[in-house]
């Protein structure tokens, strides 16, 4: 039903763009021009039914965010819907079953429209305010009852202003409850010619929904500013919004300012969230407002068309009103659980919880870098955290969606951007680079590895080939590569970071090997041989440039030593044990501190465990000093941070591979064949730890594996469903 309805819309959208008038084809419609201070529009259709249909589906393509109401009742539980695509190339359509919401006689269907990414007008460094698609949010769709199109979007629909008098992806939302039911500024809907070149396809990402609720842990009255200003600490850094219940007179206002930290005086810090987003004269950053209707007994509200990254909320009440309650709602993609980790080590358990919260906070429809400051889909963060995501959550569909965004954004010459969605102003030739572009290869590979599904690889195959052709022109005279961010957020004390030339070249080596695998699988043996040969040439050049002998790569930084071992086959032949030993000794010499950036943070612990130094890897995770993962646990945010010293964002996922490490190394679940049809059980019993047990849902059923100490002995656990072969 869903696909069929969307196929109809996709066909009729084309008809609308061709200005076919003698047809009932749906047209793109909006509420008119969308200036920053314009209220969010409601597009509405009244219709009569002689009898209730057995089945009714409203299928609608949406440029922006929407909520659909039938006879005043919201259709579905999704929020911030649909998930953003690359807006100049693709628009998602939703199919909503509204059967039980209809009634005999007069019915009203309303679509509330929010700006979302479609009309992100706030000044920023990335160019969204001048993006080619920017403009009024719009829809195109039809209501189908019992297989017959009852009506479609057209100029006969009405538009009127909603009580949402302002909404912005990054600034926030203002809601004037006095305007409820007014149908203010009623007018005919504007018929739009949707000419950006985007096509319509079914919503393929998991939707966003409200999840966990957090009550305030503490509240501080800010007498410095007046008796009605309070700062609430929810004790957790999350993505989402506050839900308030307030009572008072009409026109009183509740102002909410969100932040993830406070300064030494207990006031919102604000400098981090304002780092890139420029506040307008009228609308601050991360700011919501609610204007009371004055209903007896109180009124409840939360925003619809924005979200924030926060731990603290400052509440400023203007006028005669009182706050009855305030709660923080965690908003993220509605993933099902795929795995669990249990360990006797309290520090690692806290890190696992922080990793999960950081991952969900940074997956509000698409994988992002942080939920407060940018909300951008940085591809490097996405590829580094993907394994952690798939071990813990069933995120397959959302990664396929993100992959399609990458395919849509790829330029004809093969170049890909470092953020998604991207604009012509930002994303290519700077932050991009092999360490970030790797998401083009990583998503198909990991979905094949975890689910046994090669469809994403087939879909991305030509794009991967174009990318490698593009990269061939980027090689230097030695056949190596150097551009992009590399081992970002590194910590090397007085030394410079690992050369980008080393990390980039290692990734391009891997890309060629991955593409050789796919080419062989897809029947292109000659191309596979070309990729294998290219990988071998990079290996030779890499070792000539960076290997110093006796296990030493480069200057002996941790990332330099880990890279040739992490990328299988890249190390100088026969030198692997020497390099691994040198890496372990360097880690110990640094007191197990994290002297690397986001790439070394993934590679180093894995390589240590691969070569018999799992205890050293684990000590890196749990040692309490800075730089290190456990250092930032002391601040109580319950999330991972952007930098080892904790001064930047407090909610980043790019250091989050420790969770995937625990599943594969500590608990010992190693997939050997696609979809876990064959696994190795290779647990690492860690010094001083009493237990490490993991579960993971595979396509064949749940695996439970790990170990625990019982009466001085180690008891191993390996339980698998039928259809999984275990190698011990």
C-alpha cells in the first residue's frame, strides 16, 4: 500500500510540474512566500463523505516538515517528519493511514508546515540561507479512499496562519496559543512550480519520535535577572525539546533558552551554540517561546518544528503566569534495539551508556555531529560510528537513506561532500577527504556485513567507481593522497598531528580493496583486478613514504602505528608483530592516554586487541586522566565530547567506537560471513574485570556471548540460534 501510493504521487508530481491543467493530478502547493518572521502555514481541505471508507490513505510529498491532522486528530506519532533528503535532488513522501479518523459528513484535513531544512534562513557558514532550494515549505499529494483518489492538492485548498508564529531549524519556535482556531489570514493555497530538479521517492529512513522523558534534577532561581527566571538542570545532555505545563492570563509569555552547559556563575554558557549560527535581531539561538491563551486549569505545549541539544534550560516568565511543570523529551530516530552490553566494570558501563545517548542524540533523522551547534550530517562522524550504531540499534534503513543522500550529492566528476545535506557553498574540497568520504564505502560494506544485504552496494557501485576515478586525479607524484581533515580533534601534546597524507592514503588503499571485492561479486573481474593492482601500488608507495624499519611508521605517533595494521594488508609484509609491539609500548609510555584524534581512537584499540594487547586497549578506555574517554564522565552529561579536554561540544559521537570494540573484542562476537551466518567466538578476558556479556540480534536470531568469572574460573558463554556456524 505504501509503495503504491507513493508511486502515484511520484508520477503526478511530474504532471504538476508540466502544468497539466485538465486533470486531477496533485499540484505542489504552499502557504505563500516564507519570510523568516512569517507564521507557519496550515494547508487545509474540507470534504464530505456519504459513508466511511474501508481504507483511506493520505499520501503526500513534503518539502519541509509537516504534521497532518484529520478532524483535529494528529495522524501518527512521528515528529520532524519527513526526514531530510538532499533537497535539490530528492523529496520524501509519506503515506498515512487515516481510515479511523474519518467520519460520515464533513471532514477537515489539515497539514501544518514547518521550515525545517527547506527554509533554513538563519545566517551560517554553510550556505543554507542561500541554498538553491530555499523557499516556502510545500506539499503535493492526494487522499485515496478504497482505491479511488478522492481529491488532490491544488489551488482549491485553503491556507491560513497557524499559532506557530515563528519556526527555525536552529533558532527555535514561538507559539501564540491565543491564535488557536482563528484561521488567521485565510487565503487560497499558492500553486508552486517545484523546479529544483528534485524527484519524489518514498520515505526510506526511520522516523523521529519522542523517547525518554527527563525530569529536572535541580533548579536555580536567577535573582540577578528577576524572580521569574530559573535555570533547570535535567542531568543529561540530549537532543529534543521541553514540554511545559503553564497556567496564567492570556498574553503572558514563557521564554525557554536551551544550552548544554553553564558558566562559573551558573548562567547559560551560550558561546558554543553561538559559534557558527548567527542570532537574528529578533530571534535568539536555541530559543522557544509560548504565549498563553489564558485557559482555566492550564495549558501544555512543546515545539513541533525545531529541536535543540541541551542539558540546561533557562525559563523566563513574562506576565501573570506560573510554570506548573517542565520535562525534557529525548527526540531521535525511532530505532529498535539490536544489542546489549553488560559488564562488571562500572566505568565502561557508564561509557557504554554515554555512547548510546550520544549516538541517539546525533541521529535525529540523519547522523549528525552535534545536536546543538550545527546539526550537520558530517560524513566522517557517520562512518566512524556506524559499527557502534549497528551493534546497538537496528539502524539499517536510516543508513541507506544517508547513503542515498550521498549519491544524490555526488558531483559528475565523482567528488562527494563532507556534510549532508550540502549546499554549493560548503562541503566539497575542504572538510571532505578520504577519511570522511569513506561513508560512501562504509555504509554498503557494513550493511552487507551485519545484514547480508548487498543491495546498497549495488545501488552505490557506480558512484564508488566514479569516486575512485576522481581520486586518481588527486594523487601526488608518489601516488599518495592528502586533503581533508584527517585525524581530527587530535591530542599530541607538543607534536603535530598524524599527516593527512598517511591517513588519506590508507583509506584510498581500503577503498580499492573494497571495490575489488564488489567488482568481483558483481561480475567485473577485469575491473576488480585493476582495483587490486591500484591497492598494491598504494601499499608500495605508503611503505616507501612512511615505514622507517624496525616497526616504526612515521614519527611513531599512535595513529601512524595503528593505520597500517588496521587496514589489513597495508603493513610492510612480515613486519606486523613489530609494529604492534611498538604501538603497545607507545601506549604504555603514554600511561594509556588517548594521544590521537578521531581516526586513531577507532584504529588503536582494535589493533591492540588484534595483536594480543586487549588489556592495554581497555585501560585506554577506562583510565580517568585527560586525554581519555573516562575523563569527561566526571561532568555528568552522560555523553561523549568533541575534544579530549572537554571544552568544545559536550555531545559528539565521533569517539564512540569503543562500544563496537566491546561487542567484537571483549565479548568476542566476530562476524566472518555476511549476516552473521558464520561467526568466530574470540572473547578477550580482561585483567581485573569480572564479566563482559553481549547480545546481538542477527537476521537468524539473537546471539548471546561473553564471559564471567565464577569461583576463580572463567565461564564462557556462546549461545546462537540455528543457522549460525560458530568457529571457536
